[in-house]
């Protein structure tokens, strides 16, 4: 079964996969200290990647979306809060770092996909993000998968991929781009 990136590419989206760990030589996350130490460098890496993607001839620089898994979702949401080039975010089992409330300049439409039984990133992170988006009247969609933990497979993976495709088609393909 194809993952969301493959599904998007099959439907004509230009897809780029960022390996942000490469910039810091990180191979695993061994605790919050590693995340706090490297988060600014990873954010710069994401900024550089968006800059690169925006210059590609097959990319409309006004229709850039980010998709992130777990820590990558935190990075994608954080980047979207400060980078007006990002028009939509799909976040898989991640959240918005609470520290971003000091830096958030804007928000764009977000698709929240989370497992109800996630022990790595508790589902409360999804509900916290939902509250932020509702408070700011930002369009969002949310799917909490009952009984599912951190990471998706099988039919849940397929459903999340199809939701991702529909969300990006809705928020990146039309003339109705809106970010506040």
C-alpha cells in the first residue's frame, strides 16, 4: 500500500521528502534534550527546504503544503506558524509546541490525524491544536482513530492517506487560499 507521499505524487503533486536529522547528524531521539537542542537547526533546515522547493519550475510557490509525522509534524506546524509560504499542513500524530505561542504570526488550514491511544504523543496534543485553530477561526479537519497508538498501518494508514490527498486538493488546488 502506498504511503501519503506516493499517493500525492501519483495525483500530480510535487513531493519532496526532507531528512532534517541529516543536518545535525542525529540518528535517534534519546530524550527531550535532543529535541530542544536541535529544534532550531531543524526549523532552519525546513525553511531552507521550502525555499528550495519554491524555486522549482514545477512548483507553484503559492501552493506549498507540509506533511509531517510525529516530530516532523511539530516541525511542520511550527514552520507554518512563521512562514507565509506554507498554505496547508497535514500532521500525523504530532502537535504544536507550546513554546510556539510566542512566535506564531499566522496559521493555515490543518488536517489533524492522531491515534486515541498514542503513548508517544498523547492525543491531548491534537485537542490542544484544535483549540488553537478554533480560537483563531482557522479551517481544520481532524480524525482521531479510536484504539490506535503512535503510527498507522493497514486500513487506518489508507484512510489517513486518502484524507491527506483530499485535504491538499481542497486547500492547495483551488483559488481559495486562506491563511491568517
